[in-house]
């Protein structure tokens, strides 16, 4: 993933709970890019079984991702997949023109000793920090429904936002 020129583009790192809350979340960031850490895919896989709304949402996210990746090459995945434009879930908002990036390589950043790196939230936080350091020309934003993760992010200097599906970001 190459650093972008200062053109107002943002890179949104999504926490699992955002996709469990709204399976169309990856399409709602309009012209901005979306990044999914590998641990998010692992958590989605762990929550796919069941009859709850969250489980149904996880299965829908998996179908969306599968559709997008069906004909993609490894090189295309590494460069980021074009988010479908005109996705019906946008309800009249601007169509998606951003790209969807997956964690395709090891990304780590040192966390304070008080935050062990094994917890899922801390892995996402460390990856967001690494992206923030690497992507100097893009604004990297962690998006999570988890208030405590957003608090930890703020303490470490990472911009974090709650996710509202009815709000343009």
C-alpha cells in the first residue's frame, strides 16, 4: 500500500464489531479507503455460527468479501480492491470510490508494556499505529463500536471514531 498525496483521503481501519453491527459498513466510506486486519477476519469467522443478528451480519460480510475477491489476483488484493460504486446500501449517498485493503503482510508497532500484544483489540491497535507511522500522507482512523478500544487509541495518539451507519464520515 503506497502513501497517498495529501488529497483529503483517509484510511479507515475497521474493528470486527463495526461489521457485526452493519455488514454494509465497508461500502459506507465513500471515496476513502478501508483496511481490514487479518485478526478481524479471524474474529468474523469465529462469530459466523448462530441465529443472532450479529451472526447473520457476519455471514453477509463474508458473502460481500467473497464476491469482491472472486476474480481478484494476489497482486490486485495487495494493491487494494476497488469498492463497488453505487452499492445500494448507501441510500443515495455518494458511491464508494475507495479501495479495500487487507492485511497482507506483518504490521506491528510497539505498544506500552501495560498493553499485552496478544489481545485482539491490542493487535488491531498496534496495526493501526503501524499504518499511521507508515502512511504519512493519509489520515489513518480506527473505527470501533468498542468505547474502551477508542479510549486506548486516544491515549496512544491514534484517531478513533465510533461507527454510525446513518452518518457520513
